[in-house]
């Protein structure tokens, strides 16, 4: 099915007075941005709700400075920040509308019907929006686990993602955590001229290569220890470890995992799969009709290109459902019929051989 014609939304649409949106997308990460571009390029009014203050999702918030080298089309790599910025700009130019600092709370069914489609009410922390289709693209890993001792300092020098600090030269950085993200953060700081101490509560679980690189670059890795006390004076954090050592540092990067965003979608009455993620059918539709889920929120393969591809597919399915209600049901019946025919043919072939 060729489906690449781009139809722009009319420039004069007054988005503030729309009675309903065609599509509301939750999350402005790779999946949500790709989905939004796709629906807007099919002239559907599209609103993206994003909990954070800007777009991009994980590439922007977790690894803005990392060179991403596995995204097709960027042979020299592209940073998380640049990729996010480019995709966001493309969405804005396609007239996608954004609401930042706004978090999804609920999706309610309504009695209102438009062209055979029951409208849904998307309730957020700031308001509510009627729409025909919802695409959930809220990822899984949004909330970094906090470190209670460092948190109590209430300081900008405590970071929960690799900070976009232009120059660590000459400063000491404590990295808390022993997984891949923590070790990557340590390498990044070392390569920028920092002295780095990695504090690991038990043992490291990150890649052995990265561990070796940290040692080669002069980083110190302290295992079986944790920060039990910390004070802040004149921009310097003094961290006391459980083995009695005190380390003074200018930055503390905490990478001790993420709290699942599961609670966000558990309250939506959606069926979950065995892993506790949102269950979807082959068309990215959840157990609630008209609500799709794409990207990390359900996916096994957690990659930007996969999030893009899923966002685009769900957006096209939503488009077909809007322009031709029950399109998906017909497609399901048709695809089931094809599967049945294929099964019958293979059974007949087996019988013939016997
Ligand atoms: C350290 C690290 C390095 C990585 N490196 C690579 C790489 O090199 N190449 C690659 O292809 N992939 C990489 N990935 C994976 C990739 O970043 C993810 O697969 C991708 O970001 C998933 O996109 P998404 O849109 O599904 O989710 P996300 O990027 O998580 O975006 C979801 C968005 O939804 C928002 N949101 C969440 N809940 C709500 C709510 N209730 N209301 C409103 N908004 C909400 C979030 O704030 C977020 O902006 C990496 C991941 C990590 C953690």
C-alpha cells in the first residue's frame, strides 16, 4: 500500500477553537514525534502532550551529548540533542501542536460520536481534550531513581542524567551506579578531563570494555560501598561513604536505574502483557478501541528507529480509521481470512504429500 502523499494542514486552522482533535499523542519522544508528523502530514489535527518542558524523550533527556551511530541516514552519527531538535522542528513545521509540562492522567470514553467514531476525553494535569484517536508514546523509563542522600542537598550539582556541562576540566565527578548508563557517564566525564570516582553499592553490571576504559582513563571504581552522608559548601559536595572515606566533588551524576512509567498506563484500564507493558495487537491497537501504543511503552526492541517505525504505522492506522471507520476491523477480518487460507493451503499440501 503506497502511502506517502503529504497533505499539509490548512495554515488558517484555529487550533484553539477546535471542538475536538483528530489525534492526541502522549509523549514527545521519538515514537510520539514520528507519529505526530505522520498524522499532521495527512492533514489530521494533532496535539502532543508532553510531561517534560521540551520534546525529544530519552535521546534529549538521557543522552543529549552522545553520538548516536545506529540511526540510518547519519553516517557520521548525530547527538541525541540534534536528532531531537530536528524531529521536533519537522513536527512544528507540519503544524503539530504541543502542550509541555502537562501529564496524562486518564482517558475517558464519552457519548459523543463523530462519523461513527466515539470521542475520547484525554484528561491531563492541566486540562482535558476531546479526540478521535489516542496514541500512547510515553516510553517506559522516565523517572530516574533518586538518591535520597544527594537529593537532600537540593543542588544543581546533583545530576540524574549525564549533564550537558561544557567542561569538566579539573573538576571531580562522583558517578553513582554500576550499570551501563553509569559507566558511560563516567567515560564521558573522564574524556572531558574530570577526575572520576564511580561508587557502586554492590558490584558493577555494565560492560567489561567500558570498565576497562574507565580504568585506563584513570577513573577509580569503588564497589561494595555507598554514600551515607553528604554536605554542600561553596559548590563542593562532600560525600561520606559507608567505608568511612570522604570524597569532595563538584558534580555528582546519579545513574541507579529508572522507575517504570507503568503507573501511567496501569490506570488507563489497558490490558498488559506478561512483562507488565501495554499489550497491543499487530496493528498497535491496545485492548481499548481507538487507543494505540507505540515505542518503548510496549516494545521488546527499544531503539529510536523502531520507535519511529511504530509511531508511523500506528499513525497511518489511526488515519485510515478516521477517514474510514471500522477500517481496522475490516483489515483484521481480511488478514485473518488470509491466514486461514494460508493454513488450509499448507494443510492440503501436507495431506497431498502423505
Ligand atoms: C542511555 C541510553 C542510550 C540509548 N542509546 C540508543 C542509541 O544509541 N540508539 C537507539 O536507537 N536507541 C538508543 N536508546 C533507546 C532509545 O532512546 C529509546 O528506544 C527511544 O527513546 C524510545 O522512544 P519512545 O518515544 O518510545 O520513548 P521515550 O524516548 O521514553 O519518550 C517518551 C516521552 O513521553 C513522555 N511521557 C511519559 N509519561 C508521560 C505522561 N504521563 N504524560 C505526558 N508525557 C509523558 C516522556 O517525558 C518522554 O518525553 C538508548 C536508551 C538509553 C536509556
